[in-house]
């Protein structure tokens, strides 16, 4: 019984990350390039981001989730807090990619 629980947990975690963080980041990033209508590209980028995020710890996922929530705030709220959507998007992408690139370089 215990073994079946462990076998499904990575799939559920991956699906949740894909549906929440992956699609939000991919959609926002690709809309900057004018490619938001290409759903195959959005889901491909979301799947890659979800695969990268699965190797992160829970604190990093929380920071990235708060960044995605901040990116999706209305423009009036972002102006009130003095935030720029592009800078937030760059920060979230850096939080995702820099540790992976560091691991690739050091190994």
C-alpha cells in the first residue's frame, strides 16, 4: 500500500506544477514575443519548466509561486507597489534557470 502512494506522488506534483507555474510562466513569457496563440509552444515550454521545477525544493517553489502571482496582478496594483512586469518575469526566469545552469557548469 505504501509503495503505490510513492509511485503516484511525483506525477501529481508534476501535474500541479505544470498546471499552475509552468503554464503561467510560459504564457506570460511567450506573450512578450507575440506567440501567445501558439498553444503547442505554450504547453511545450510549460512542460520544460515543470520538469526543471520538479528538482527544486519547496522553498524555491514558494518563491517562484509568489513571483508568478505578482506577475499576474493587474497593472494598477503593480504601479502602486512600484513593480514592473518585465522585471518580475526576468527574476522568476532567473530563479528557475540559474541553479540548473550552475549545476550543469559545475558537474
